[in-house]
């Protein structure tokens, strides 16, 4: 009896529940439709790392160095029929990379490795800490010859970078780098405004190669020096292109006189200058053209900049004049070499320092004669001036226009006369240049100032 009552109760409960569901859920389900869509398996966010397998010491060390070159802080590799003692080789590789390898000695602060045996193979886990940034490691440039190193240094110096890192062969030394920096600077006065202060640090010097970290220092920000380079190149180009003359000798004379007119010799600065390549604008081509004042080195750099535009073989000579730090130029003219000291031309007279030989300079000048081209040319300033006077004495009809005759002189001349040259020393510290010929006016006409 109780069983039948329970069964009846259960049937009534089911019936009531069904009625509630059908009546209450219908409004809720209205407007919904059943749809089907294909099932896609989402790919993992990160693909499984490539399994690196090694079978000998060389492969082990190579893979660890790859971690360093990629500036990775950890890595894992697995042995496969490994030839040797894995644990000992891991310790050996860590020591060699940190102490003997050029890149490791430069970039790695510490490197450790643990070899764990798993059944028939080993799992090697490597951990690395660094003393150089990833950017510094990525900037390492491999150089095998001095010629290639010179090209790379030129690019660095033109951009006024603060640092350069080279992986160089053992044939390239610290002294080579210092010499190249100086040579590049004095060979490129139009594009490198100021000689940098240079510090070189070597890493791992016992093997076949070494890392050379070079730091460059300037007293002026790189962005300012880059703009100065643009202005200097424009000034040199403009002044050189304005040169006139019937021959190369007359053009060199024009360039000398143009620089003398644009720049004054800073005797006070010259007396306090104790080294060549001082970071002072008075010792630069930019200082000569932009500021209109320079010491001997500034004159020499400015004159070379002009000669480079016109293709003259011109070099800067570093030496001494009357015991003071000084610089001037050597120039090739018609297959012969001469000294030209534009700074002293402005002080002592152009006839005393233009187109001079070694013998002419030997008493008051001191320089490295063994590594400087011998200057024994036969032409003189008087030869050029004499040629100019002869050409201008014959205007074509044998007559001289009285209106054009200079007072007190029966012979018209162009350029700088002997009297003007001899008087130039009296005005060496004055601005006697025609305003149209000053560097500031030239740059203003170019729209650079």
C-alpha cells in the first residue's frame, strides 16, 4: 500500500514539474535559435623551442657562444651520443668563454652550466649574466684588415659617436687605432670638425683576435658638431669654387689670400696651446671660417679643406715654430712639393711662408721629416706675382687706362702686391678683410647663419 502511494506521489511530482517548465521557460527561449559551428583547436601561444642537440665539446661551446651573441640569459641543450665527460666540458666551456673568448671577456659577467643525466642523455642548462647591453653586443664589428678598420672608424668619427666596438685580428693593435684616429681626422677637415679624445680598452689579448672597445669624447654635443660639419663643408665649397687663376700656382695663391682675409691669427691662444689636436675651435677649420680666428692648426685645416675641394694634394704637417706648437701644409704643385704656412703668411708676409722648401723652413720649424714628404720645389711666390704682373701689363692694345692707374704706381697688379704683403704683418691682429670675403658673410649668403 505504501509503495503504491509513493509511486502515485512521484508521478504527480513529475507531471507538475513538466508543466512548470513548459509554461515558464517558453518565454525565455523565444527568439533563440540552435546553431552549429565547426570546432577549431587553438594553437599554443608559443611554439615549442627548437631542441638543440650536441655530441662533442666544440658543439657545446659553440652553442653557448651563440647564447652570448644573442644576449640570452639562459639556454638548454641535450646530448646525443656525446663524446666526452659532459659535466667537465660544461665547466671548461664556461671558464673559456668568460676569460679567454674575446666576446665573452667583453660582454659576460658570469656564465654557469649544469648537466643533468636523464636516462640515456644529458640535459644541459646554461645561465648567463652580462656586463654589456644587448645593443653593445649587437654593435660589434668584425675587422680583419687595417684598411677596413679605417673605413669603419671614418664612419664613426663622421657621426660623432661615443663608442665603437671591433672584433679585430691580433695584427691590429691599440697603437694602430690611435694612429688611425689621428690620421683620419687630419685627412678629413671638411667632414670632421673636431678631433675626439680617444680611450681604447682591449679584451682577451692572448689569442688570434681581441675585442677593441673605443670611446670617443667631445666637448660639444654630437648634434651640434654634425651641424657644424654641414656649415663647414658649405663654406669650404663656396670659397674654393670662387678661386680664380690662370694656372694651379695662381689658384693656390688665391686660396692662401682668401684664407688670410677671412681669418686672423690668435697669438694668445697659440702661446697657451701645448698639444696638437686640442679640443678648441681655434685649432679647427670650422673655427677659421666660422669664427674668423685660429691658431696655426686651424689655418692648416682650413687650407686643406679648400685644397681638397679642388683636388690639390695637400697634407697637414704637425710640428713647431720657434718652439711653439704649430701646424702648416705641404702641397704638390707641378710634380714638386712645397710648404705653405698660411698662419705665418698673415703675420710675416706671404712671401716668407708661401711655396717654401725644407731648407727655407729648417731654421725656425721643427717637424717629423722622415715621415713627411720632402719639399724641394723650385717655384717661388715672386715667380707667380711676376707672371701676374707681366700678364696684366699687356692689356692687348699696349695702353693703360689712366682712370684705372693706381696712384703712386705705374704698374697695375691683381691680387696682393709686394707692398700689401709686407704690410700684412702690421695688421695681423686686425680684421682688415673685405666684409664680402669674411666667412660669416659667406655663410649668411648661403643661408646657414
